[in-house]
């Protein structure tokens, strides 16, 4: 392989390490081409399965800053599942295929940049898929919304019943009289002055 071609492969793998949600390295020694094709079909939609050269993988992992996840694993014939879809579904696919084809050995990998052991991948495979979790979340949200709607609507319905009852009572008893005699607010008439004043110097003759 020419240097330019190697550099292109390394750059492509490094980009996959950076952009994939997870990557799982496996040893496929003894598996046939048909079996590898079956595994690729099982992972389709969630991951791409690529046979890799260890030296190029090591350089690509170093370039992507994830070499710690593959330390000591890049020996023997290896292939890597680069996960673009649901990591849980990809882990399930690898686990189930390995059960039927023991020659596939899951060696480790990384998830969101963090190293994974084979045991971690097994635990990941036992989790519920993204679709199942989203379904449960949607169900829980629907139940909460239904409960919230009940809590909001119940007081309004009760208020409406009270208003209707009051209206019926008013119609039955008739309007309440509100006219009251006006209070006598006029001031008493001022007393007529009856004392006449004598003009100054007005002694009678």
C-alpha cells in the first residue's frame, strides 16, 4: 500500500473514531467470508464492520486521541464495528453473533471516548434499546400529561357547577332588592331671624 493510500485510510479511520458514538474491536480468526457478511447484515443500520490493519488502526487511534481504548488489543486479525446508530443494538448484534459463532472474539472498544472492556460491552448488550426507552418515556410523559390535564380541568368543572347552582338559586328566589330609601341628608332650614336691629342712632321720638 502506497504511503498516500495509507494516509487516506488512517485519516478515514481517525474520523470514524471521532464521529462514531462507539467502536468495538473484534478478532475474527477462522470466520468465513460468508459469516463476516452475515455479521455485517446483522449490524446494518447501527454499525459498519470493517477489517483493519493493526498498524494503521494504531496510528488512526492515536491521531483521534483514543489509543488507550485499544492498548494491547491490536494483535491478530481484527475488525472494528464503528457504531453510528444505537450502541445498545450494535452490542446486542455482536453478542448474539458471537454466541452462534464462538470464533468471533469481542476484545473491547470505546463508547463516547471512554474505553470499554468485553464485560462492559456485555452489560451494554443487556440494556434496553433506544426505541424501547423512548417508548417508555413517551408512555410516562403521556400519563403525566393526562394526570396534569385532570388536575387542571377538575377545579374548572367544579367552579362551573357552583356558578350554575348559584344562578339557579337566584332565578328561583328572584333578584335581591337593592333599592333603599334615600337618607335625608338635607340640613334643617335655618331659623328665620326675628330680631330686628335698630338703626344706629335710631331712637324713636
